[in-house]
C-alpha cells in the first residue's frame, strides 16, 4: 500500500513511466532490419522472417473467401450470437461518431467547405500468439467500415498448424474485412506499409501486437499512419467504502492477466476496503488460469494508493491517465466531469472493464502509458481524412486582397503578396 503524501505516489509514477519509455535497442535494430529487407525484397523477405521467427510458413498466404465463409458457418451458435450482439452494439455507438462534409456559401459569393471521406485502404493487425482475439477484429474493422474505408486488409499470424484461428476469421467476415493474410510480426506491419507482390500497401495500420509489432508501427509512422503507440494494458479503480471488494479484485486481475507488464491500480481513501481487496485477490487468484502472469503483474506494476479523500483520488487518477478507469464510488455520474484523463471510464459497480472490452459498444482500442492526457480511443474519425476547399469571386478577392498583402509583407513573403497583386487586387 502507498499512503499518498506528495512523494511516494510520484515515485511509483516515475517507475511506471520508466516502464513505458523503455525500448530495447536490440528490438529496434532487429525491427529496422526487417523493415528494410521487406521494403527491398517483398514477399521473399516476409517468408524469410516468418521462417526465422515462427519456424514454418502458413499453408496459404491469403485466406480464400470460401474458407472465411466456412469459418463463419462453423462458428458455434452461442459464440455467433455473442459476436452478432457485440457487433450491433459497436455499430450503434460508432454510427453516432460520423461527421458530415459541409459547405458554407456566403452572400458575397465566397464558398468555403470541408470534405470528409474514408481512407482508401486500411490494414488491421490481429495478434495470434498465446490467444486469439476476435473482439479486436470487431473493434478495429467496424468503425473503419462505418467511416467508408474502401478496402480493409487484415493480417494475423497463423497457428502452429499453419491455419488461422476460426473465430478470428469468422469475426473478419462479420465485420466486413475484405482480405485476410496469414502473416504476423514486424514483417506483417512492414508488408502493409510498403506493399509486397501479394499484400497491398495500406494508408493506415491499426491493431495491437507484441513489442516487435509496436516498434515497427512506431518506426513506420510517417510512411503510413497508425492508430497509436500502445503500451502494456492498465486499469485504475477509484473506489470508496460503498464499493464491493470482490468486484474490485476481479477487475484488477482482469487486466493483470494480459501481460506481466500490465498495471493494475486501486485508489481509495478507505484502508479497510484496500485490505479486503487484497484478501479477495488471494481468494480469487487460486481459480484463475493465468495466475503466474497476474501475480507477476501485480507484484511489479500493481499499486494500492490510500488517499486522504475522494478529491485527492480524482487528482491522482487524472495524473496517472489510465487506459481504463473504473469509478466504483457513490453517485459516479456526479464525478464524470472531473475524471479528465482516461481512455475509457466505467461508472458504478456493474460496469466492469470486461463489458467495454467485448460488448458495450465504445471502442476498446485505447491510449495507454499516460497518453490518455492527449490521445483518444480508436473511432470512426481515426479512419477518415478531411480536406477543405475555397472558392472566391473576383470581387471578394479584391476586397480581401489588401489585408492579405499586408500580412504577407509582414512575414517577408513578397511572392505571396505578388500572387494577390498580379490579379489586380
């Protein structure tokens, strides 16, 4: 437990920031080599690195349409129903994010406007290592589809049998993915960014991955757009003495099971509640499959902060800017306006983080590593581009011309001024 005093909590914050900022130089060197070779050698380099890191090549590079359709047909009815309901909720939420183009026609003949349109082609990376994530497919592809993206390309590592996970393929069909390629790692990200003989070049790459995938996205930003630089997962639970300690313990561990470097934090002014939560963690942990990962995560990056009051807890939560913030407090809706820095906020005892990960509708691709101070969740806006347009009549330009010339001359840009003057303005 950390009793906040203006010093101890910031020592933990500094340690957490250090975790987020560390990138192994060897990883950077390896990824840089992969990117360069894929850019030069295309599919041949992709195959070389797949053999080097995975030990074998997939049975096919691109999953045939009939295999995709069959994966959906073979999906167990219970899982299909859950996916369809999740898809409905995700669609309904993201439809409300759509922005329209606009035109502003003024009385003097000037026409100004903005055109909003979907990107041409987007790549989605879906992990396929220790677990399969059909929810990642839904959360990334559905807003892209709503945004009007013309073509969605998905890459995912094959399983040991050389095939793709069927639930991931089924989710791809449900979400409207156009093509699926069996390739993973930094070589998959490079293939999407540069294009190869078989894998199309995309305009933006989204989706989570391991440190090699994240580093590849970071190094390729500018060559291609990306969603965000995602770090280890985080949850912060802000709780008062009305909260249920069993719920808190369960929710902390739901994030800790992602990764040994995940961070699960409790902020409360109740020392009694904190003690009950720690006992609940011990009780529940025995039954969980990923016990070793959870224990390591909690030991290395978990924390229980004891604050003087709720207001101090809110200030600390905003300082930590977590990916997921659960407010298990009395009247949580009254505090929503003061919880300023979080990827997604979960209010009350019956809005666990798992609800957001799978089903509620808001996106689960969220900023991590303190970046919720300035980054936003993945959304429809992540998949559109905006361009403005301007039309002036001769009379309107003559009216504005002297002001433009004055501004241009002030900046020493006489050619800018000349472009106005040459038109008789």
